[in-house]
């Protein structure tokens, strides 16, 4: 879906404002996920198994199509594009829960992981999650 330029500018401005707020936020990970969880969702938009097809941060915001994987990408890109988190080495894991056969896209930031719409300590992940693919995300700065 192509959006008109005014809408895209508003989206980019809101995203810029979020990144500025994260610099001093007491809960930057939660603030980031809260921002992305309020965005419109689509079923499937980006292939999580082919990183060559992933949108850039600006394409992601401009296209405004958020499948579950794009939410993870958006959070990852947002954190990386702050001064505060510019040196992080985030990882995105595609994992399957062997009990309920659900696919999860996990974002790892240091000892925290975004799982099931919440940030938790890595040690709290269920043992039933089996990693299918790991992507170490290169720095954007």
C-alpha cells in the first residue's frame, strides 16, 4: 500500500521522536515495544528466512506494513538508531515452540529478549523453544 507523502512524513516524525525519547527513557525497551505494538498489523509481509529481502529501517516505517516479524525488525532498528544503543549487537532468532508448534521471532538485546509481546531475561525463555535461524544484526551507524 502506497501512502501519501504527508502520512509518511508523520510516521517518520513520530519514529524520530520515539528515538529521541529513548535516549533518556527509564524503560527504553518497553517504550520501544509499546510504540510498535500499537501499529497496524498484516498477516505476512517480510520473509524472516531471507535477510536480503528485509526492508531498511526507513522503508519499514514508510511502508507501514507490520507482520509479526516486521515488528521485531522495527524494534531492533529503532534501538540501533539511538545514541544510547548504537553499540549493541542485537540478534533475531526464528524459533519454534516444540510444544504448541508456534513460530516466534525473538529479539535479543544483551541479557533481555523480546518474547510473547514482553521483555524478559534470556534465562526465562521456555526450554521448549528450538532455534531455527539466528541473525546477528549489523550496526546501522
